[in-house]
C-alpha cells in the first residue's frame, strides 16, 4: 500500500481543465508529465452563466489484471475492463461480488482500508494511477466518488459544501462563487438553492443532498465520476432526477455506476458489466446484456433467478 504524497506540483485549480490539452490534464495528476496550464478564471466565470453541461472529450479508464485484497482474502480477481470515455458503464452483480471494491480501486480509496491492497494497473488514458510518480490527492480529484448515502458536510452551508473540494485540494481562497455556481448548475441544483446558499447542506432533501455531493465533485473538474449505488436511498422522483443528471453529465465526464437496480442500469448505461464472485463474467452494450447475454449466468442474474 502506497501512502498519499503531498499535492505540491499539481496545477492550481483556477485553471479550467475543460479547456486543457490531454497533456495538461495528465500534468495535474503526475507532475512533470506535461506542461502546466494557464489560469483561466474568465472561462470559469463564463461557464457559471450557463446551466448546460458543456461537451468535453473525456478520458477513459482501463483496468489491467486488477486484483484487490482484504488481508489474504481476494475480493477482485484479475479483471481486465475498459470504461470508455464519455459513456456510462454500469456494474451489476449480487451483493459481495466485488463491485464496490472494484470502483474503490479506480481512485485508490481501497488502499485506505487497513490491510487492503490492490495489484495490476488502473490506466487513466495512458497514465497508471498507481505509478509512484502519481499524486494520490490529484487522482481522487480527477476521479471523483459519489457514495450510496449522500454525505454533505453537516456543519457546512450549501455554498461551502461545494467549495470545500476547491479549498481542500488547492488551498484556493479567491472568489469561489463562479466555480460553485457552475458546479451547482451542472448538477441541476442551482435553481433550487440559489437563494439559500448560506443554509446548511444537511437541510436539503435526500435527492438534493446527493446532487450537492455530485456538485462538490464537479467543482474540481474531474475526468471520471464513480457512483456507488447513488439512488438506493432515494424516492422515485429523486432517482429520476439523478438519472437525468447522469445522462447529461456524460457529455463532460466518464461515469461508472454500481447498481442493484436492473431497470436503472437499462435506463442510464451505455455498457453494462456483470460480476460474480470477484470476477468479470461479461461486458457489452447494455441492451445486449439484458436481451441476449452470451453467458448463461448473466441471463440467470438479469432475469432474477438469483442475486
């Protein structure tokens, strides 16, 4: 297990990654991999005026013989899997099959658990996020995570919940309002909270809290967003809003979603991967996985015969 390295050398977050070259985007994760990007606060301010999610060529993720352990227990066994840029990939499978462990390996959260470790490679574009030259803090900024239960910071206002990522990852203390507004607009939440930004984030409804957490991730311009059953605690109306948001956000980022809800996977995912007992059984276009899977175990799972 590698310990986190300091975030020095990562480009200042005032730089608007939506206009960066691929080399500049890699530079923020592995200092020295590319040229530093210039400050672009005018671009960020302009983005804040639009509610639309601006299209942006995202970065894909490739797993190469990924294995994950809790002590001696192997939870993920030698998985090769591509998450294509600007697509939504759903990971399905019964409880305990390794879905959540797999996505936690992608942004190196798995190694934070005592005794946990990972082997293999996780490639963000052509950069191995487990390389010794990579800044772990920058990895977790570039690859954001949204958890099953909304987790806004309970003592912080709506504004400060979104701004927290900017402050924590860069120490930025300038005018954060344009970036916060842009993130809330991208998360489809601005119109609902613009008049009460100073109120506690924990006072929002469950669905609003989840979108607030998504806005917090978006504020630091991620390349990938991982979602671990983001709608499991939400009512149908809030779930629909999250699903509509996912569909819009893939124009900007690559999305990986873990879900037990087969209907949700069918609605939001471009591709679906089925896992069983820590192994990848099958992956393909979602409509094929649900209508004509190649493996009989996949058919048994999606038709409800087990799981």
